[in-house]
C-alpha cells in the first residue's frame, strides 16, 4: 500500500518517516520528496507498507498527529498523473 504524507516539517528525514510508520507494520520504503534545485525537503513524502490493513490503521491513527509541532496529513496515495512533454508558448503575435 502506498501512503501520501504531507505537511511535514522540513527537518523530517526519510528514516524518521519510516520509523513513525513502522509501529503499524512492515515499511518497505519511506521517501521524503526533495526540491531538485535547493535539495531541501518539499514537506511531503511517501511510505509503502506491505500489509494493506496495517496501512489503513496507520492512516487512521497518524492523520492529524503532531510531528515536530505540525499536524501531518496522511492519505492513500493516488496514482501519479502523466504529464505531457509539450511546452506551450504564449509569446508573440496576434491571432487575428
């Protein structure tokens, strides 16, 4: 089960995230998403758990929990939407 975690403190690391969720079952991966330019946390991440019922329990109990003074949001992760590679240009000229 893939879980989306948001409103995280910028100080939370992937290992911290794994530790928070490991109380509820086996965590196969935990990843904080980093900004490519600044290499700083973007304040959200993903946790993968092997057992779906354990994942639902973690979501129920951790959603709204305080971590580093912030109430985190925890939900089932939605599939990533494909982005088109086309670039739109809004520059230049009249369309008349």
